[in-house]
């Protein structure tokens, strides 16, 4: 068993011996420093055997001289052990102190000739001078190394619990990551936390450069090394990775490679991380740097200057940048930032705080193009687009001036490429797709000028370019172009460097799907994005919030208002809530939508008015304008003001230049000439119905069919609007047919909100219909019974419907209906029916009331269903809720076990209990029922 100081080697073996009864007599000997002579070593072994009651060879006394074993020869001891009836277990602790080759050879001789009479356990910091390779080949040895001794997160949690602490999963992760499983360090941190009033804060404030951890490392590790090794460790502590050549440059010597190899062999907290590269344990490095600062002030800065120059000349620009920044050489640091294309790391890295912190100390008045690009990148990374654009303009001016002086156009390709990439990001935040596309073309051209292997070393750059470009196209309403661009970003290699851009691209693809009413596909893309982020360890604070917005919108459509509010809170706490135009506008729209779903149209309208103009983009988005008008019109309808709803929709179309041009030749009061999207047309038709204008409502629906790529959510609302027209025109059979069709279309994606917003007419239309009993509609049914009055599209509770007379009309009197010769009501039979459209001549079309049609008699009826909402028969435990949340993120059983520090069998037991309590048989069913019950 080998491992560094404090790895728990001795305790591990002692625990094994005491907890697992060994059938043989055990002899334990702990070596002391200087026990290198054969005489002293074997004298201690014989005395240990006697002390533990193990018979020794007859006539054997203790050696009288350290260099002479006297009457005890290895052959005699081996023969004695070989003649025993059973073996002896000999434990030699701290065997690295017996570093004599002669002692090692004699131990190997005794072990080989003792046969079955000896079992040997060696505990050492370094590999002993024994033929381990031979024993491995013969399968005669079991080796336990430092990685085997390192504490896993669940073991770290158990240790903290034994110290009376109640750590969170995040605390356990942070502590395990900081100590890297080092047992003594974990124990010392735990002791410090027990002495603090705020253990969580104690962990964050704990200084490993001073205190108990540093004292242990300096005394147990540094003090045991030679003077030359101590000097190398102190000087190399400023490096993240130690190259032997760089270590020689820092020490002025030539033996760094041999010293580093010996330190690694001795488990002195130095490990290899690649060919001729080493790494000092972070806690040890911090303790060494503290010692360096205390005893040699000013030397650290000189060492970092030397390291920056050496790394830069060796081509290790990424490593040179933090060294130059730490040394205060800001011109060099800025040049390295640009030359190493570190802009990609700053904008996409999972943990960019260290790089940002290094660059934050750069003087604000440092001139030059490179410093301006550094400041622009830092500002844009924080969504401060105004300041970022100012620095970009300064950088461009500096580059132009330098090119004029050198008479070499575009000589600095990396600076130009950095500028183009930042311009794409700035254009996205400003909402200008044209500027983003122009900058992206420039970036692609400049990227081809660099060596292919250099660009291959920065996979995050094309991912960042495509993600930002797609986001700009999305804001501009170029949804098809945006989807292609974002899909290209998603198709890039799945690497840690590309995780951030791929996550954002998937989130925006999900948003495009939701805008088109394809909530099932949007849900899949959003959850795929979450999976990418979780696997890469992307911090929540680094996510823009688009995914949370999409999930909130889906939850509203499914009437899972608790889940929607939770997702909306996450979006509001995201990095892009204040600076990303998509996120900022989406939060305002979803908040209004949620308030309306909760039954407060006035608050929904106030939320829209208060949020107006909050988007940081300088260019308004067409789909944001349309969604805002839709939200305002819907709130007006629910509030009982259909006229205001029509004015809101009309204002939205008037603000669009394309719409204004299309309307110049239209009659002012002709609804067919209204340039509206199918979704706006549905809301406008409902407003006309509320005003009693059936003809205009039907004309709008006929002239604005749902496009072929329209999703189920759009088709369901269009079909429901046609059903409402039929019901208002006393065509009960057609209304029922269309309403049932809407239910069938909504079932696969669990769309409940359209039926809750439909109003009381839906209950009348569906009376007598066979309702689905598969469990997807109960939540909507329950709410519909409670809100039937509030949900009417344009009528306050208790007031009569002006569009529906109190008595059945006289069959002899012609019913007001659209002109039968109008093109909208006589579609070409050869023209294929579009999704959501119904031909008037077909069985599902709206037509005048038949003489025998019966009038509904229950104006307060709502949607009915035989299914009963799932009820939790027993509350879920806290751990079951944790498992359920992990399952909702599409994680496997093994991934859930790893994240929650549980065994796979424990997770399976929790899943069985969850299925039983929720009455589910599959994971997806359990998640859906939990969402209906607001457990997620």
C-alpha cells in the first residue's frame, strides 16, 4: 500500500485487521528513520514477533551490531517460517524509511523461501526496492495506490456527518474537489468547519496557504525533501503545470526532470499529467506560495515574468497569459489574450472566472488594440453591450492605424478574428442579424488564413460563432435560417469546450419549436440542452435562461402553473435576464402569460406595460412584437374588452412595414385584408365573435389557415375557434366534431390551456361526447369547473353573451352568415386542406343550423372527463423528491446514483416507491403526474 502523507494508509490497514478477523497471528512493526542497517532491522522484527507471541527460531538472540545480523540469518528465519503449520501476517509500516538495498534484498529472500509461512503487508509512501514486476506477473501481489485511498464524494459526506455537520451536496462537491480526496486534508477541513459558526462560509474562507493544512504539508512533505528539491518546489509553485525545462529556467539548474520524477515516485504531492509535464497538488502549491511570499518577498513576480516569457517562446500561449497577468505585465498579457485566441475561453469556458479575474486588474487607460479587445470581451461576456461596442470601435481604430503605419493591411489576423467574433456577439445583443451575418463572414474568412491545426485547437470558436449568429437570426424572425445555423452548432463535436454554445443552440432550437406551436419537439430539445449542460458541469450562472423560458411556456400550455412559475424564476436568475434580448423579452411575455393563466388579466396587462422597452436590443423583433400583441389581446378578451383586443392586434400589424405595404389596397373594414399570422387571426376571430360579428370571424379563419409547418398548439387553437363559430351559429354537430378533433390533436402533447381559455361554449358543444380517459385532461377539467365564468373569451361573469340570442332563432328567418360566393368560403376543391383549416363543404365545416338542431341547455357546462386526477396516496420523502427531480432531467439510474451519492440499488428502491405512491408504472408517467401535482 503506497500513498502520500496523510492518505490514511496506516488507518486503512489497521481497520482491516481489526474489523476483519484474520485467522493468522499478526506482527506489526513501524519503522523508524535510520532503520536502514540489516542488524537493526532484523532485531526489531524478532522483537516484534516475540511481543506479539509468535515463536522465533530457537537459539536466536538479538544482533549486537547494526551492520551484523549475528546468529539470525535470513535463511534460518525463512526455514523456521516455512516449517510452521500456519502463516504469520507481518505488517511493516513506514517501510520507505528502511531504504537500504541490502535490507530489501533480505526481505525478498525471506518472503520467497518462507513458502506459505509468511504473508507480508508493506505500508510505504514510495514503492519499495522489491521485485514488484515479478510478483505482478505471477499474480502474487495486491497493490493499493493513492487513487484507491482517495475519498469519494459519498465518503467525504459520511466523514462530515460523523463530525456532526449536515453538508449540502454542493459543499461535498467543493470539498472533494479542493482536497482531491486527500484524507488528512478532508479531516482538517472538517475540524475547522466544526469550530465555525457558519461551516459553509468557513469552507469558502479557509486559507490553505496558512493554518493546519499548510502546517501539515510543509512539515510532512516539504521538510522531508533535499534542499535542491525544496528550492524547486518553492519556485515551481507559481506554475499550473511544471515543465522540466521551465523548472530549470526558474531554478537556474539542470536536474529538474530527475528531481520531479523522484518526487512523483515518492508520492510527494507531485503527479504526472502528460509527457514531461507534472502538477503540484493545489493545496500543496498554495502552501508553497505562501512560504515563498513570506520568506522571499518580490521573488514571485520575477518567477512569473520568467515563466511567461518561457511559455510564450515555447508556444504555450494559454499557459503564458495568466503568468503575465499575475506578474503585472499587461501589454504582454493583452497580446497573449489576442494571440492565443483566448476570447473563446472567456466566453465559453465552464469556469472562466480565473481568467476574467486575471484580466480584471488590467489598467483601464492601457492603450492599444489588444487591451481594447480584452476590455470589450469582458464587457460583452457580462452583457454590457453599450460599453463593449465602445471598446470594439477603439480596437478597430487602433488596428486601422497600426496597419497604415506598417503599410500591411490586416497583418494581425488573430486580432482581426477576435474583433469579428466579438462583433457577432455584440450584434446578437443589439438584435441586428445583418451585422451579425457580415461579421460572421469576416470571421470565417480570417479563420481560413490561420493554420488548420491552430484552429483545430480551438473548437469553441466555430461553436460560439454559429450559436451567436443563430441567436441573432432568431431575434430577427428568420426562423428557418436560425434553425439551420443553430443545428450546425449542435452538430459540432461534443467536447467540454463546445458545451456552452451547444447548450445555448439547443435552447434556441427549442424556442423556435415553441414559437411554431411544436411543444413536444421543444420539450425534447430543451431537455437535451439540459443534459448537455449537466454532463459538462456547466454552472447554472453561466446559462442564458432560454431553456428555462421554453420549459416555462410548455408548462403554461399544459396547465402546470407551479412548474411554470419555478422555470420562470430560474430564467429571471439567469445570466441573460438583464442583457440577452431574447431572455429579457421572453421573461416579460411569459410572466404576463402566467398571470393571465392564474386568472388576473389586469395584472397581465400591467406586466406587459411595465416590461415595454426593457429589451436591450436596438432593433425590435417581429415575433416579440407579435407575441406582445397576442398577450395584450388575449388579456383584453379575458377582461371583457374585445374592442381593445382588436386594436392591439391592429396596432401590431400597422407597426410592421411589410404589413402596411400589403394593406394599402385593402378595404379598411375587410377582415380578409388583415395581414395577421394564423395565431393572431384566431384571437381576432374570437374578438369578432364576442362582438357578435360571425361573418368577420369566419372570414378571418378562412383567409388565415395554419401553415403546413404549424405545430399542434396552433392547429388546436384554430380548430377550437372554428368550433366556437359553429356553436355560435347553432351548428351543434359541427361544433362537437371540431371540438373532439381538437382534443385528439392536443392529447399527444398534453395541451390543456387552449381548452381552459375556450369558454363555456365548449362544455355545451361536447355534451354527450365520449371523453378521453387516459389521464391527460383531468387537471384541465378540474380548473375548467372552477373557472368556467372567468375563462369566457370576452364576457365578464354573469353577463349575457351578445353573440348568442337568449332564444333559438326562427328557422324561417335567414341566419346572418358570410356571403356564399366569397372566395374564402368557396375554396378550390383541388387545393389541399392545410393543417387547421376546414372546408365549408365537408362534414367538419361550419354551416347554417339545421332545422332539427337542438340547442344546448347548460350555459355553464365545462369539459367533462371520466378520468380522475392522480392522487398521491402517501407523501414522497425528501430523498424520493431528489431522485424524481433527477429522473425528470432524463438521467440514467447510474447518473442519478453518482449525482446523489447513492448506490444504484438504493436509487432503484426509491424509484419503486415513487411509482407506487404516484400510481405510475414508468418514469415518464411518474414525471407527468408529479408535474400535474406541482411536485416538480
